[in-house]
């Protein structure tokens, strides 16, 4: 598999990262290291697994990031970090959804979303129907905001096509690869979004998740389930997009790697 790495440029860039950290409490030191060494402008975090009270707002501020969080304790949880501030923070879809899975804010010209799509568990599980309904609500949100500069990132728990799965046969009959899930994801894109990684790298798997078991990362047994989607106007300013595989290495990593996009900005 091709190892994608950042390129050098002298043009002004905005760097956006989405990363499912699989517990911010367990991975905080790794997040701090990433922020201090890479200094991204916007970071979308999923699976914080923290309550609002425990979220590390002050610590992120000391690192130069304003933050917004939507949590529910030991499950789920999403956050946005921004070096240039944010406004108009919205948590959830404005309904009675009990799970903390989406947060959005105005960051510069963008309405930015950090998304943690339900897993689905099994095709005959009620959580699977919840997953499809949740994706439809997200599609409706995108349609409602059509014409705005949009950036959606996160763990979508869907491998968009067989290219996004190391062995589709291993997943047959399971969530993440089923027809209705993939159709729901295509419906989201059909609402006016561009899949940046697939647009820029049409033939590269670009896996973002590897099971902790069986040496899956070393063997290349992964899935592409983390995405950065933008409106078509924003897509034209993309400089590069790559999976930062270093974030999946080392001690106590998340099972997800960070997905990084860099956009040209006005001088």
C-alpha cells in the first residue's frame, strides 16, 4: 500500500485533521504531542468518552486551541478544536437523540462538523436502523445548509466501497459494508459534498482503521471509515490529503489514524 506523506509548500495553508482517539483520557498525551509537533489549525475529535465536566477545555486553551465538546460520559463524545476560534456551536441535531455524536461550529468561512456515526452492531440489531436514520438526519442537515461552506469530518463507520476494505469477504453480512449503509453515505455525498481522499487518490485504499487484534495494522488489514467531506467550492482549494500513519504507531495508539487535509488560503 502506498505510504502517503505531507508535501512541502510555501503557500499559506489551513490544516484540518479528523481523528477518532478512542478515549481522550487514555490518549490525551498523544493528542498533546500531536498538537504541539504538527500544530494543525482545526482538529475534529471523536470518541472522547468524556462528560462535559471532565473535558479538558483549559488544557487545550493552554495549547492555543479554543474547544467545543459534546459528551455523555464513558460513551461516544465529539469535539472541535480551533486555533482561530469558533462561534455558533451546535450540539446534536436539535432533537431528542440521547447519544452525543455530532457537534458543529462556525470556524472561519466554514460550518465545521465533527461526526461519530453509530456503529450499527449487526444488521438485525435496532442500532442498525438507528444508524441509517442518523445518517439521513445528517443528510437533511447538509441539504438545509446547501450554499454554505461546509466541512464534515469524522468516523462514519461505513466503508464506502470494496476498495475501502482490505478483504470484503471477511465483512460480508456485517455492518460497515452493507448496501443500505453505503447508499446512505452516497446520499450524503449526493447532497453536495466531495469525498476529498477518494477524489484526490481514486485508486489508493487509504485505510484509517485497523483492529487491535492479529497484527492488523502491520498486515495492512484495514478499513477506510474516517472521512473529510466538503462542499464542491471548498474542494477546489485542497492542497493535499493523507493518512498520518504515525498516529496509529507507538505505545497505546487509537485503533484509528488521523486523516489530514491541507487547504490553500488567501495570502
